[in-house]
């Protein structure tokens, strides 16, 4: 268990945290214009960017007792870094019963491959459930530098998802149940179930107009964006929009569909809450337009 009086277990205090405005929402804590001035930073013109994420230069803050107290009251988020979590949902049927339990599925998958899922070896956090999901688990591990893992839901089971950015343990409703002295590396068998990251090719294959091929490429771009590291996410979103824009300019992909997929990725990253919806949509439009201009220039 975590130390008395603290929300975040000691083994995860080397992470970078962004405090939230209120429990149950991913919105970062709002700050005043004076906070930017005191930090020697320009005040963003968009008031929606007056938040802790922007104030910290998109890097978050190191753990402190005061920050821990805020996380315990209102919640916080761990930014991508040396830790990774396996999110195990309990998906509910219409009558409210559990029809797919992520913890049971992963346990059974490990047993079939000759592995034991022991939640007592990692930081195991009981989650409150939401949006049709019952109570579940977050299992925290160290990242494996020898095996880059693909984030997102597992192809074989959508109730199991690997996340690089997640709600901080100890946030309201996220109770730490087990916390070992040393945090183990993400088991290789779980990493292999998730698979290696997909990286989109620089340009779509010439003449590729198959709906399946276009869709697979768009999914690859979205996955690439979701794996962007702090400090690079806006550029990655722009570059991803350029890649998608090449398919739009080639007549292979509807622009509205591309914008919706890209904005959905930005929402999952938290960029829409941190930078403002207008700024995110402008970044996406700029990337799509840049692709169109590039192809027009090449044709000329």
C-alpha cells in the first residue's frame, strides 16, 4: 500500500504529473494569467490554454507532497515516461451484467501461453468504471527499453488496453490495492500480445485505393500520433495530418473522415482539453492543407 497520508505509491513518484481541475474529468487544472507571468512565460491568447499543462510547458511536474494532496482530492494524470499501464475494463451488457472482463481475459490468455498474471507484483489500482464499463483495474509497470509496445486496445480483446498516459493512482475513485517495493518491467508476454508499434509509411502506396488499405493506413497514422512523446505531440499531430492529407488529395479518403479521426486522436491525448479545440482543429487543417499544397506543387 502507499505510505500513510499520500495518494501516489512511492514507486510511481518518479513520474511527471499534471493535476486535474476536478475528479472524473481529464481537464487539467486551470490557472490564472498571473501564473504565467510569475513563471516568466507569455500568457496564451486563448483562455482555454490557461491550465497546468500549458504552464508546465507540456512536461508536467515532479511529485511533491502538495501535488500529492491535490491528486488525492481532485485527481491527476501521469504523462508518458518510464511507466506504462495495462487498463482492464469490465464491459457491461444492457442489463448491467459483465459480459467481458478484461482481467479474466488477460489471465486466461496468459495461462494458455504458460504465464501467470500476478497483480501483486505490480501497482494494481481499482478503477471506478464509467461509460458502460464496470469497475476495472489499472496495472502499472516499468517500460521495457528492449521492446517498444503498441499502445491502444488489444486487437484480440478491446477490454484490455495498453496506455502510456493515464489517471494517476490515488486519484478519487482510483484506489491503490497493491504496491510492491520494486516495480517490475511490463511482462514480455503482455507486450507481445499488444504487438510492436505501427509506424506509417512516408507516403501511401501509388494507386492504392482499396478502402481496407486506406483505412489501415489511417489507423496506423492515428496510432503513431497516440504514441507521441510530451513536447512533440503537436508536431506529430501536424505531421500525421500531412500524411492523411496525402490520401485526401489523392481522392482516396474523405477529408471530413480524416479530420474526425485525427481530432479523436487529439482528444484521447488530451490535446483538445489542454490547447483548446480551436487550436487543435487549426493544426489538423494546416497539416491537411500542407499536403494538398505539396502535391499541387509537385504536379506543377
